[in-house]
C-alpha cells in the first residue's frame, strides 16, 4: 500500500480538494493521511482479507485522484469516499468468494485483524462479550458481503440506518432487513459454535 506524505501540515477536506482539483498532489496526500486507516478498517471488515482491503482502498484513492473534478464540493467528502470504499469492498469480496471458498484465517491474518478492528465496543452484547474473537470473526465471515457491510457501517462506524441507506444507495427498509437478518445469522452461528 502506498502512502503519500506532505510537509505543510494537515489541510481540511475542502482545501485539500481544491488543491487536488488544481492538480496539486498534496491535496490527495492530506486526504490519504486523514482517511486511510478508517478506509482500510472498513474494507477489511467487509472483505476479511488484509491485502484485498489495501487494494480496495488504494483503488478508491486512485479513483479520487482521477474523478475529483466531478466531485460536488458542496457535499462532505467523507461519506462520498467511504461509500466508494464500501461498494468496492463488497464487489471485491463477492468476486473473491466466488473464486475461492473461505476456509478461515491463519494466525498472521488474526494479528492484522486485531490491529484493524475498532477498539470501541460494538452495540451487540454477544459480540462485545465474546470470549473467543476468532468465533466472532468466523461468524462474521459467514455473512454475505452486503450483510457484512451493513454490520460494519452500523456497529463499527456507528452510522444510523438512514446514513447507511444513503451510503449504500438503498432504501432504509432494505437496511433494516439486512441488519435484522445479519444479526440473526450471527447469533445462530455463535450459538452453533458454543454447542460444538
């Protein structure tokens, strides 16, 4: 994963975007610095693959560079960018799942997952109190990429259902349905794992 750095201090999003629209790469550098960790965490939680998450985020930043002229500066950058990351992560995860079955994670990936997971407790008490993080990770892996995305947006990025609907460009009712079925599927999987 490439990381751009800049020497002029942090720019706010609007200034960074104006610079980028003028062709100044330091504008992109400021955006990478501000959003890279959040974007990788989001992509990783959806794809469950560190390398794929990095690729997704790199691709999203390259897209920002190429499409910044069409960005409406009256709108906030973060939701627009995170939506792009989420959509790319879902598509990449679906392509990967279709090509290779998920057999679990090796020890190296679990260390990386621990680094990327949000230190704040999630809202679901079963997940918060899970003694076996590997079981939770495995259960999350049983969800489709679309359901994982709503779980990540709701419980890790703490977005409201309306914000998720806007991010994914789907109706609020669809968000509610996906959240409900994803939580149900997670609970069932965790109960099955306890019984084993």
